[in-house]
């Protein structure tokens, strides 16, 4: 129940935070398990938030193990279907916990569930596909060895910016990889290598490759799309900026202070806004009710809309930060 409520809220929030989400095969969002989503990892845990909110079926996402250190955070992350994966840099003593997580993934596959894994193994804010780790291949081949009819769906995540509010996101799905795509007579090691080669080839076609300072190519891939609706959005957009500026700039200032040069800037800012917006919303609505009850009722209905209008107007005018 908590997961579903969180998913609904996050789905609505992403519609505000991202000006546009373009999906090449939207019908795949209704896919049923057993399925392993094998994605690139350009934008920290925002990648997981976007994908898990878009799919109809619940998605169990693998996340970096050090995020689970705190007992209360651990409990919260597990309640929203996140499972820890540890790297050597997070302590060799924790690597054994990965067996527990991988076993949980196999149980999810047996229950016809969906698991999300980031096949590069690390996050980097860049328009570039890194070499893949073997975790995805091991999860898939183990499932096939156990007779589970798992499909592995390659996913390319592409962002118009890693810092700008109101970004455009392109999600490209590839062709599912199934048990028929491996050589049953080959050694396990060769199957892992062949699987990764197949996945890497697909992801190369799904992930945009843009040099960091090549703004011309970036803007050609994510072109400005002027809309006639911008004239109708002007007034609510101005109201949205005035009403939401205190929350946004406070969260942005904190994020820039502590995460400016990290790959987690975008995700931390998004998470802070997701966390504090309900509180801020209640405060603003309460102030309007004190001033004039009729304004309070209008604020309940239109406050989120004005935030959405502000982002859409920014997008329509081509105001973007790279």
C-alpha cells in the first residue's frame, strides 16, 4: 500500500519535474514479468525513480549498498522495493550480502516480477555508455538455468540536462533478450561474455553519445519545441514561479553546497523537492485559508498546476540550462 501511494505521488511529481518524457515503445510499460530491465546509469537514483513510476507492474530496483547503512533509511528503501548491491569500494566484508540480494531477485522472477539493474555498475553524469559489468548476465543466466522464462529488456536513459529543472527525458527500449539467445552447449563464461556483448550492442543504439561541451549536438538531439499553449500558460506560470521559488531555491542552495560536483546533484534535488513539497504545500494552502478561505480552496486545486505551468512555459520558451 505504501509503495503504491509513493509511486502515484512520484509519478505526478515527475510530470512536473520533467517537461517531457518521450518513450520509443510506450506499450512495453505494460509488460509483465518475469523481466529484468537492464539500463544505463547516467543520473543516480533519479533513473530508478523515473522507471519504477512509469511501469504498470511494481519494479524491484537494485541500488548501491552504502545507501542502506542507516537502519531507518534501510527500512524505508526496502519498503519502496529497493535492494542493496555492494561494490568492493563499499567494503569487501559486505560483498557476501549480494548473494542474498541476488537470491531475492530470483524469487521475484519466480513470482513473475520485474527487477531493474543498472548494467554499468556505477553512475556518471554523461552522454556515453560505459563498459558493462557482469551482474546483469549472471542474474539472467542463473534464472534461465533455473527454468525461469526471463526476458531481459535493454533500456537507454537519456537526459537533456543533469542540472536543469524541467528537463526532457528520452527512454529507448531495445529488443528483449531471452533464453533462446544463448548457446546452451557453451561454457558459462562464454555465455556471460556473449550476453554482455549482445546487451552492449543494443544499449549503444539506445544511449545517445554526446561530448560534454558539444551543445550543438545536444540541442539537435533535444530540440526546442515551441508550443502555442505558452501564451495561455503565462499567468499561471508566473504565479507558479512566485509561489514555489522559496522551496525550490532553498533545496537548490543546499544541493549546490553539498553535491554540486557529484553525480548525485539532480537526484538529491529531486528527492528534496519530493520530500518537502507536501509540507510546503500544506503551509501555502494554510496561509491562503487564513487570508481568505476561498483562496485556500483555489490553492488546493491549482498550486501543483501552477508549478507544472511554470516548467512547461520554460520548456516552450527554450529556456534551458546545460
